[in-house]
C-alpha cells in the first residue's frame, strides 16, 4: 500500500493530483508547470529547488519535455492540469542522504472521454538497471486505476524491448493489440482495466503510450 503525503497549498480538486506518493525506494513528486518552465529556461537551480532534489546527470531541456509529454511546450503551458495530469518525478535518497532525481513517469494527458490514460517512463542513464522504472510504473498504474475517472491504463513498446515488456507485465497489463510504427516496426499494445470497467474501455481509445 502506498503511503501518501498531501502537498501544501492546493485546492481540494487538485489534492489527489498533487499528492506525493511513496514506494519502497522512491518519492513520486508531482511535475508542476513551474518545474517545466524552469527546465525550459535551463534553470537547474530552480528545478532542484522546486523538486527538493538534485539532478545526477545530463541536464534536460525543451526537446526532452516535448518528447516526454508528446505535445509542444506551448500546449503544456496552455492547459497544465490537462497535460501534466498524474505526471511525477522519481526521487530517491543516496547513501549520503542526498535526494536525487532519477527519472519521471508520465501519462501524456488526462483521461480521454472513454476514461483511458496512457503511461510511459524514463530513467536517467546513470540510474538505469536498478528497477526504478518498474517500481514507479507499478505504483502509478495502481494510482491511476484508483481515480474515479479512469477506466483503463494503456502502454506500448516494441516486442524486442524485453525490459519494457517485463515492466508492463509486472504492472498487471496484458497484450491487447498492435500498432504500426513509421520506422521501427510493430508496437505491442498492453492495457489494464479497472475491475469494474467493461471490456472495450481501453486500447481502442488510445493505445499509444510508450514505455522505455
């Protein structure tokens, strides 16, 4: 069971989205527009202040944001509550007690009219191979399916990307179809429905999330 700590200074309607989730090794901290703006401005000090943690490796930039959220930065600015729905940084303490940002997990937007969200994650290169991606993805799939507006979570990856397939299946997602990639071949699509969601409330609506 995830322990939660409510973020301060948010309205009741924002409370769930602005909750810090805790897993065995990670804090999953909401990504805010202020944090995105600081990344865009190449302001490392502000990002680390807002997150309360240090970046361990290569500094991200505008291109990373646009790749992570599958939309332009301008569209994130135009509707942050829609575009940043559920998105969180992965933060973990070091043995020295310092908090570092090791990655992020995102949903590419709020649930669509059918209640479907798509999930993806990224882990900073020096922190890969430690299981952080799987730990965060499992936690965020569980969190999403607890939200009343969500009926299904989808993800997709290439079948040869065995580590991503393993993470997806660990999160309880099952094969539900295929989607053609313009350059790299077929993407395998997975989904997990909420227990009370009828069949069909899933991949037909989106099915384009990327893992790994």
